[in-house]
C-alpha cells in the first residue's frame, strides 16, 4: 500500500479505504457471519468498499 501511495497518492488512499477502513472494520468488528461472507470479496475486490463516519456535534 505504501509503494502504491508513493506512485499515486489517490491509489494509496483507495487501497487504504478498501483494506484498512472497510476491510479492517469487517475483519475486526464483524461477526463470524460477516467475515465468512465478505472476507474473500474484500481481498479480491469483488466487494469494493467505502467508509463514512460522523462526529457528534459536527453534522
């Protein structure tokens, strides 16, 4: 991911979202059912991910 970001920062951001934010949330916070359903698709990009977060009192 670091090498990809060095070549093209937007690619590094996309990989970070896919594997760290979206994929990491499923792997670390999901149940076994979620991991079984999504793990392979996260790894091979069958399930491209996104991530959204809100902060209290900031809209």
